[in-house]
C-alpha cells in the first residue's frame, strides 16, 4: 500500500471518530436541550460542506492555484492525500454521497438528526452535484486554453468557493442559507411543510 492510501485511511478514520464523538455529544445534548441549532448541530452541519470544497479543489485545482497561490499551497499540505485518493478512485464521491443520504437525509434514516442537519447535508450534496455538472459543461467548451474557457472556469470556481464559504458561515451562525433552487430543493426534500 502506498503512503498516500495509508494517509487517506488515517484521515478517514480520524474523521469517522470525530463524527461518532460529535454524534454522541449531539445525542447527549439533544436530550437536555431542545434547541434545533445547538453547537453540535452546527458543527455536524458544517462538516458536510467539506465534500463540495474537496470537489472544487479536485476539479479546479489549476484555477485555485492561479487565483489564490499562497492560501492554496498552504492548504495543499493537508488535503493532498485526500485529493490524490479521490483522483485515483473517482467514484468514491458517489459512495460517500449515498452513505450520507442513507445515514442522515432519508425520512427513515439510520441516524436521526434534526431538520437543520438534514437541510445542510442535502444542500451540500446538491452543491456537489451542481459542481460536477459544471465540470461536465466545461469539457464541452472547445479549446481549453481559450479565453472563454478560462473565464468560465474562473467564474465557476470563485462562485462555488464563495457559495461554500457563505453556507459554512450561515451554518455556524445557526441560520438556514438561501441559495436559489438549491436551498429550495433541500428545504422541500427535508420537509414539505418546512418554513424558514
């Protein structure tokens, strides 16, 4: 086994342990405090936005290095094993999305969480889907070195980076985000009678 795969599995194990500890704390606190947006709910909801951020880093690696070289090169030390693993096994994202949907989002999900966590989990998956569709769209633009292609890459990359930052900030504040179409879809799927 190469060191990249070992590093990835170490990171995955650490993330699983953090998620289990966060869920146990969530259950303990949820029994005592009946607040929908408790600290654990906010923390668990924020973790879901790591997936779209990794998708941005994976698909728009060159654009991010070109636009934000200092920030991304420092960040790259931490996420390079994950990105290399995702690049080697491109369908692992789909497996992760299915597990998140089964564990958190479904109506009869395995792990019972509140609407706030379900909303943010589904919204992060929808953002990842839109990022994937945008990368497919970019493949059909002829001449990848053309000004039009580079401009579309930059706009899409910056748009989704800011969208993810907005979602994380709103989640940490305990508020629901309002992104056209994506938030409406997530809101409707989590609860048709849901009112922000």
